[in-house]
C-alpha cells in the first residue's frame, strides 16, 4: 500500500510538472495497462485521514485491489464517513 501511494503521488507530480503529458505516457513508461495506472493514480485523491486509517489497518492495506474498487468521492468528509464503515 505504501509503495502504491508513493508511486501515485510521484506520477501526479510528473503530470503536474509537465514531465509526462498523460496517464497513457506513464502507463507506457511503467509497462502497465493504462486502466491500472488510472486506478492507482486515484489514490492521490484520498483524504489524509483515510490514508492514515488504511496504513494503520494491515488487513485493508494488504488488499490494494479492494481499496481501488471502492467509491472515492472527492469530498474528504464524505470519504471519511464511507471508509469508516
């Protein structure tokens, strides 16, 4: 989980700084499917409290796929409520 979070934030920085133009460019560089790159990049939208909870709960953190499949509203308060259930 920690590696995926770090990678997602690194990719976002590459996009923000213009070093990569698209998620497709990142996927090609990493030799992964563009869909998987998009899903991982969504981790950058998680509220800090949600990230803390994920990292503190090894059962959830181990299963990255379950995290990526959950609904991720942009509002951090809503995320906190949804992820605490």
